[in-house]
C-alpha cells in the first residue's frame, strides 16, 4: 500500500468514476485502475461495486476510506511541518469548536491567523464536548474548546470563559436577561433539549430533579440548529447559551433570560492532548484563539460570558 494507491482510491470514492478520478489526478485511466487493483489485492477485499450510478464503495471501502483520509491528512501536515518556508511557521491545524460559539469565533480567528501566521492552514470541526473528546483521543483534531471536561491526564486544559445558560422561547414571552428566571420556570412549558447523554441534557435533568421541578421533554435532538428551529416554531422552550440565539433575539423572533442558579453556569476550556507532541503551528493557533476569546468576551459581544484569564 502506498500513497498513490490511497490517492487513487479516494479520488474514485469522491468522484464515483475511474475516468473522473484520472482527470482529477492528472493521470491516465489505466494507471488509476492499476493502483486500485494493487490496493484491493493488498487489503484482500473489493473496495467498489459498479452499478448504474458508477463506482459505489463496499463495506470494506467505507472502512478504509475513513482511515485513508486521516492518514493523508496526517502525512500532509507532517510534510508542511518538516519543510516549511524558511523562517515561517506553517502547518495544518485541526481545531474543534462548540456549536454555540463557532460562528462568533471562526471569523476573527481566521483573520488573526492570516495576519500573524499566513502559512498556517486552519481546519475547523464543530461538535459537542463528548464528540470532541473522542476526536482529540483519535487524533482527528489537534485542540478544542470544551465544556467542563472531566479531569484526565490525557488532557492539558486551560479555563477561558464562564458562560451562563438561558431559558429561550418565543419573543412574545418577553424573556429578558435583566430578569433572571428560577429553575422552576423550566417546568412551565414543554422543553426541547439535546439528546441524552449530552452534558447539557444531564445538567438540566439533574438541576430540575434536585429542585423537585418536573419537566416535560417534547423533543430531543443532537443538532443545535434543530433545537433552535423547534423553539422558533413554538414547540417549546429550551436551555441554550444566549450567544447561540443572539441573531434570533435581534430579529425579534426569540427572547432569552438567564436561569438563576449555580448549576446553569459552565466553563469553557481550551484542551490539548498530552499523549502526543503538539506542533508549533498548533501552539501558535491556540494562542491566537485564546486572544480572540478574551477580546470578544471582554468586549461584551459574547453574551453571557465572563473571561476567566488574567
């Protein structure tokens, strides 16, 4: 198995055609077919099936594709790190961001990297804390912003901000941060919450159980966009960081009020793995991210957040 075989395999998977894969790789079609045949001989299983739609991945092909992409990504990152432009920091940084704040942070971070480290290429993955912990462990991402991860020797963490959670509903409810609501308000209407075992779901259920507040979950989802859409359509209230709905609040669609209680405060930390070397480009990118988070939190644009650094 070599790089040419992997690139040929991925090109066919992406295009669904040996002919289009050859065009993409700027080689002749027989060369692509030969590389695929050598790869299939090496793994001992067919990787594609032909049908009217073209070349379709077999089960073995799907298994290989996930790992092949990761291997190429690591090799490309190593190549950039080993042979950077003299005197310049370069490399690929795979960063994990949280759904609630990714839109707020990505633009300023890209701008900061372009200004300070123009040869660093940023790749952003968006996910919840539990997802990103797995991605950090597997090496799919280099660093991440996480909500209160469990202490682990495999993680180097630095607290960045403390963020309050809000009860969110339609604008007609008149929810306002100036008038925090008690935990009992979560039992006043059906709730739209993340699916179990999401940490926010666990937080809400635990806090309401301690306060003896019965709640009704009308719908659950693993997508923040769906969570907001269901609230916007009037199916229930939700518990969401205020920053995640600031556009809807500005447009007069939703309203939000901070939930009064220590259980509804969460820390966001920057996490890096301790189980592998952290490249210089990653250190530079995460330092830039810390500055971006600090500037936005202190400016007041990150609604409901308080900077925890010096």
